[in-house]
C-alpha cells in the first residue's frame, strides 16, 4: 500500500507519497522516478517520504512551502521524531539512493553525500499535518509497471528526437548542396565571360571559326 498526499494548493499540483512499511519502501526505492526527491528523519527511524517533481525539475526547484509540507509529513511519521523538537530531515534525489545486497530491508545509503541536504524542523505544525492528512489517498499501484511505462515513453521520445535530428541534418545537407550549385552557376554566367550576338557579328567570324574558338 502506498499513501499519496497533495501539497498546499497554492504551491502547484505536486504529490507526496510514502510506503506502508519497509517492504513497500523497498519497492519505492527500486522503481522510483528521476523526478522523485527522497526525505527521511536524520539518524532516526521514519517513513520514507517522496516528493514527485515535474519532469525536468530538480531538487533546486522545490519551493519553501512544498519543502515545509514534506518535512512536516516526515516528522509526523517518525515515532521518535514526532515526539521531540529540533530534528533534522535529510533529502536527496532518488537517483542518489544507494542499495546494496548487505543492507537490511528498507535501508539505503547514498552514492554522493554532497548531494544530500539537511533541514532543521523545530516542531510539529499540526495545521500542516492535518491539511495533508485530509488529502490522503491509499492505493496499491503496480510500481514496476509504472516504471516500465515511463521507460517505454522515454525511449519513444528519444527515438522521435533522433529521427527529427537526422531529418534536420539531411535538410541542411541538401540546402548546402543547393547553395553550392547556385554559386557555381553564378560563376559561369559572369557578364565579362559571355559573348553577345552583336559581338559575334562585329568580329565577322564564321561558324566554323567560332566552333574552333570554343574547342
């Protein structure tokens, strides 16, 4: 089971979600999206909370209001962290999560610790937590199928971009050839290199002489 929440309306159409337990967390770790940002209470047990950003957005695009919603939800879903003030919440892009065979179920590390950010949460704000809980929806998604569908769409998009790139390159090549051909015609049709009928008559050359000159 995965729980989905909506951030404050004025912040935009963003979704926060988390797994029911550590086994659901394993699935979320395995089949996350590049747009997902992972949140967890630092040095304490808590839910693994994710924020799904829009395609092309990064961790730097999280607004202050959305960040506050995320960290409040993480704190509220930590047995120990929910009871104390001044806790730290860490967050990082999903792609920075590291999972090895030696780790316990639901446990993660990081590929690059420099990509992990920390925010201090002074206290629980019930107004925020209650608002988020009112938007809560429970679903049992096929995370693997969702991930595969995204992969297929991304492959199709890359294929389309590649085809467009090749078409543009071919059009550029044909245009260059056309321009080169036009320049060559202009070189042949320079006025000083051309002979008019009047010039031919004035020189009083015979047809045979003209042919000989041409040859």
